[in-house]
């Protein structure tokens, strides 16, 4: 019984809401005002979305450049370290040869 009462109440509320909406939009001026307001809202949202997209794109490009620079610096440091290790290995080899010769 409670379930049927709940369904009836829900149906009554939905019917009332539909009636209010139908009455509101039956007035041509209100319908046009709503349409204009809705269109303006969509345009503002689109503009905001495009603006935020462009800002995110710029931030992404900056981050990519910064990461590339840091990566290049790390590679350069690794190359210098590799050269130093090779020099030390040669010096160690020469020292060992001198000791055992």
C-alpha cells in the first residue's frame, strides 16, 4: 500500500512539474528569453572551455620544453661522466701495468 501511495505522489509531482513547465513555455516571450539565455550560457561555456584549453596547451608546451632541457642536461652530464670513467679506467690500467711490469 505504501508503495502505491509513493508512486501516486511521484506521479502527481511529475505531472505538476510538467504542467508548470508547459505553462511557462506557453508564453512566447518567456520561451524566447529562455532560448536566448540558454544560447548565451552555452556560448560562455564554449568560450571558457576554449580559453582553458589554450591555457592548458601553453602550460603543456612549457612543461615539455622544460623537461627536454633537463633531459638534455642529464644526457650531457652522463656523457661527461662516461668520458671521466674511461679516462680513469685507462689511468688505472696504466698504473697496474707499471706495477706488474
